[in-house]
């Protein structure tokens, strides 16, 4: 089938611009066009083209049976859209369609933390009550190294992993030299698994370790003691050699859960049940918002702080509260989510994509019954884009514990469903509202508008179900954005591309669908 390129505008000036932006490829056919023919074809196209509607929906659900429910579900994704899920002694890899690619069983080990970085997956936890382990594996599941360290005492565990750009690895958690309290534990390994240094000079488990863009190390947790109820969060900063630069602690009232993120110039944003706190480069407290009961936090691409927590409603139950603050702690907006029943709602994870779309997942209690999983999406201005809930067909209890984004398009929620681990993938594509017409061939239309700044739309059609990849490349051939990386059914699809993070210039959009490949030139003019 031949495809006549058209444009929403029909004046001569616009049509001339469109011709200049059109690049002939091997799979394309050129036509002699004039305004009259273009107008006629546009009318026919308008009559027979299927209407498109943006959809964000559940793509698939998968399970890992016989979950270890007291040890959490730990998950990461890689740049190709594969998902790695750890629970108990199992590490399972799913591809973007939900197919299981491998399942590794590590006998005698308990996975407590997982991280992805630079073509490797890092898995850590404990072998026994007095021994920890760190594994580095490649994307195929092949082990690069396995390191075990015996820790004298009663109990040990690893709760967080961070990886330097050089490949050095930090693991953080706790060790308990006696039965009364736990010390924090921070260990640095080189890229081959050799231990470089260890620090454990704090009387509290470390629940988060992270790095800033200068290679400094930050750890956080909550000071607690069996002899006191005066709990405070803490933050320590180290250089890469393990020398402490500063330490600080918050006000009393924190529980055992904190979340934090390190950003530019040594700024640290931390959230706990007793507030949101910003610490600046020298460790001093710059501002705090102690009226917020939070559990998860992130910073968007423009430097705004996004956090999720709970508020109490008129029924004395919990609703989910998502707030946005500027860099000085001023509240921009807050949004409340109340689940479909009267039970309590709790957020567990928050994430941001490259267009500052906000994703929040957690659990909603069906009053007096089991929990369901929810996921929310907000625009940067706080407008609710969509709400999604999952209830196991057998009406078992469902709880979300993890959230990852794939190529800034799809979201993966992990957690528990009854006695299984559950993995749910949601995808943002433009679907067809009518299934009465199927394209006769494959086609990629020129993006519109073109030139653009910074948003443009790209429409393509596929004649049969196949795997589709749509990617954007710069003038040197470097891939700068993956827009679609999914199995799609036959139909026409529209993709929104936001290039706000790219510089002005010429870019190429390439679509590969089975044996079909086509490329269009796009001009970003800021």
C-alpha cells in the first residue's frame, strides 16, 4: 500500500516546509504533490483513519510462587526493559513482555538488596545470621563474582547498595554484636569484589546508602535503642576513602523507616514519619517541614522535591498525600488519594520520569478485608493523569513494595500477592479506539510539528503483531531516547516525544518492527 504524507495545515507555506523536513528512505515512495492532491488525500485520510486515544493500562501480571514474605521484594530494571526480581533465595529475570528468562536459586542465601549499574546486577543479603554476601552478575545471569564475609555477632543484614561510576560497590545494613542493639554497617568493595574498607561506628542500622555526583557517600537511618523511645533519623557523609566528613541527626519521633536522595552540591533531602528535611553541603539543616508524615521521596529534573506520605481523613483512617515543594521548602501543591474503600491507604514508592511525570504506588485496604495495590500518575502540575488498582482474582492480600520505570514510558510495580511475589507492568502507548480497520502495511509518518520545541508527535502503523522499537538518535548516531520498546498488536499508534533535555539540532527517529525499518529526520529548534 502506498502512503501519501499529509499535514494538518493545508496552506502552501506549511506544505513546503513539510517537504523540506521529509527524508526519503529505502522503504519510502515519493510522489509528485500539489496542494489540490494533498487536500483531497487529507480528506480521504480523515475519513478512514482510526481515531487514536492515549491509554495507560496494565500490560501483564506475573508471579513468583512461594514468596518469603518477611524479607521483602527487591527489583530493578535494565535499559533494555528487562526486570530483575529478588526474594528469598531466588533471582528471576523477566523480559518486557513478561516472559521469564532465567531463575537463579542461591541456596542458603537470603536476598535483601539489589541494584543495576553499567551492564551488571548487584545482589546482596545474608548467608546466615553472621555472614553477608555480595554477588555481581551480568544481564544473562552469569556470576562475575561472589563475595562472602563472616561478621561475628548475633545478626547481620544488607539493606541498600550503591555503585560508583568506576564500578566500586557500597553495601550498607547492620550487624548486631549482641542481642540488645544493632550497629550500622558500611562496606566498600572494588569492581572485582575485593573489600576496600569497612565502617560500623554508629549505633543504628543503615537503611539507605547513596552517592552524589562528586563521589561522596551518604548513609541514613534511624537511631533507636531497646532502652529508649527517643528515635531520631541520622545522616552521615563520607568521602570515597571512608573518611567521615560530617554527621547530623533529626528531631525525636522518627520511626524505623526513612527515605532520602542526594542531589547537586551535596544537598540531601530526607523524609520520615516526622517530616521532610533538607541538609546542605556542610551538613547543616537548611529547612524542614515537620507537618508531613512521609515515607518516600525523590527530586524531579527541575529540582523540585516530591514526597508521598499519609494524612488522616474524617474516618480516622489514612489517605495518601503526595506533595511538591520548591528548593526552599515552599509547598507548590498537595494531592490526596483515597482508595475505593474506607480502609487505610499507604504509599510505598515514588518515581519520576524525564518529563517530570510522577508515579506513586502503595496499598489500599478494603475496609476489614485484604489490601489491593494502587498506582497513581500525576503531571508536574499535580493533575491526576490516571489511577490503577490491582486485586488478585482470588481476592488475596496484595501489597506493593517496589516501583521502577522502563525508558521513562512503562512502570513496573512489585510486591506480594497472597503467598506469591507479584510483578505488574503498566505501559503508556496510544491505542486504537476501534478495531474495525487494520493497516495494510507498515509506515512511519513524519513527526509533527517539525521543526519542534520541545514536544512533537510521531505516528506509525503496523500491519501485524510484532515487537516494535522506536528510538531517537543524534547526528553522531548515538541513541538518546527510547520511546517504544514493546510487543504491539496491529494498528496505528501515536507517541508523544518531549525533547526538553536535548539541545537544538538534527535528530533521527528510527522505527524497527519485525523486518520493517524506517527513519525520519526531526529538527529541534529552541
